[in-house]
C-alpha cells in the first residue's frame, strides 16, 4: 500500500493564516466601502471635467446676437448669471 501525505489539520491552517478576524472586519467594513466611494467620486469628477465648458461673457454675447433661437435664450441666461454680482 502506498501512503499519501497525512491529512492536514484545519486548526493548523487557521493559525498559519496571516489575517486575523479583526483584520477581515477592517477590510470588510472600511476598506471596501472606501474603495467604492473613491471609485464613485472619481467617476463623478471625470464626467464633470468632460462636460465643463469654459466660455467668456464675450462668447455668450456673440451667441445671443447670432445664434439659433434655442441657443440664444440659453446664452442670455448664462450671460445674466455672469453679469449679476
């Protein structure tokens, strides 16, 4: 008969594990939610930068003078927001 390696004791595996139950709680309740929140904030900032327009009051004024009907009132509104102190 050939004998294989002796069965491992499950208690020895737990003692050899570098993570303690407290470490697992820290990862589960703090690091994972922090990772999720950080990812959500990063996505928000990315889309905010992608949709941000830098236009001067001069650009809005030229849009009011010569833009289409739909764009004129939007430009006028933005211009009034910039002028109002």
